[in-house]
């Protein structure tokens, strides 16, 4: 949720994709009961997924702004 602080009003759509990623860890949260290894892996992957999502969203926002500008 690091991208949550919106420096620009165009960043508002950023928080939307983040909740989309949350259900994934939620599913893995129930999985750890079967194997503790997945639990630790899931917790480590969470920030990576969040960073990836933020990066992709940022790129999408930049493209959207460029299209609007042109």
C-alpha cells in the first residue's frame, strides 16, 4: 500500500488494483494450515506482489496521462 499516498489525483485508480491482489494472499493464508512453508513464502511474496502491482499501475497511469495529453 506504499503507492496509496497519491501525489497526483490521477493516482486515485492505484488503490483499486491493490485490493484485487489482496484476495490472493487471503487464499494462501488458508493454505499455510496444510504446509508452513507456503505460509512463510506467501508472507515474503506479498510485498513483491504489491510492488509489482504498484509498478504496473503506475505505468498504466502514465500511459493514460500521455494519451489524454495527446
